[in-house]
């Protein structure tokens, strides 16, 4: 998703009312609303592939469930409202105080990187997500070149690059949900996505 900033400052309540009536999704951070543009065909294909693979992996884990990019999350510690590409929650859902449809306790967040969002997803957005106490793993999937990175929270509350893979023959494991994913499945049906990591930048 590509973010276009607005300069008017809004309260969280204003944002939620506007979002309820809007035909498009927007993120919110400290008084600003960011309209989200649609992704590329490769971005959307990878997201759909991820959704299917994660769903199949979670069939045997009744305590965890996945949500697509229509599911909003909120981080009370820094005010961010966001729509990750995929969210996994383990255990009962917990909801935002100001909106009972907004989840605040994701276990895993997956973002598909594009040219317009790569720097934000790897930088500021990851820093915001680290304020989520329940979050255990953050997964980045490149839509420009074949590549997946998994960042994992350690027991002493640090974040480390725990796994990475850059070949279609590789696989990666999201440990907190015991999901092993083959990269060839994640990139199935994409156009001109080649092996070799190239970080999407804004």
C-alpha cells in the first residue's frame, strides 16, 4: 500500500468516524490520516498466496487465525491505526478501546514490500509495530525480487533478523505459528520477479 499524507489534524474519534463512512482505507498516526493506494499485481498476487498458505498452516492450530488487509489494528502506545497485509492472532482477540472492530494483539504481522512502501515498512512502521507487546514475529516479503525476512522478538525483548531466504527453492518458518512456507508457493503466478534480494525503496 502507498501512503499519501494529509495535513489536517484529526482526533482518533474523528478518524474512526471518517473511516467507517469512507470507500477507501486510511491509516492514522498522531493526528494525521494517510490514504492507502492499491498495490501492484505482483504485490496482490503474493498477498493472496500468503493468505492461502497461512490459512492452510493454521488449520491444525485452532487457537490462531489470520486476517487479510481489511483488518485494522491499533497500537495504543503510539496511536497508529494500520492495515497490515496479513495479521495472525493467537488466543482471544483483544480490541481497541475506541473501536471494537480494531484488533490490538497480533502475534504475527506480514507486510509485502513494494517500491512505494519498502522504506516505511522496514523502518518507521517496524519501529511502531515493536510497541505491540503481543507481537512475536514480523515478516517482510519482497514483491520486486524474491526475498523473505523474518524478524523475531527475543526473550529479553530485542528484535533480531532470525531467518531470510532469497531463492524459490528456499523455505522459511514462522516459528510462533509453526508455519513453514515454500518461497516458490509465495511467488506463484507473479510476473518477472527474479531471485536476488533488492530492497524496495520509496
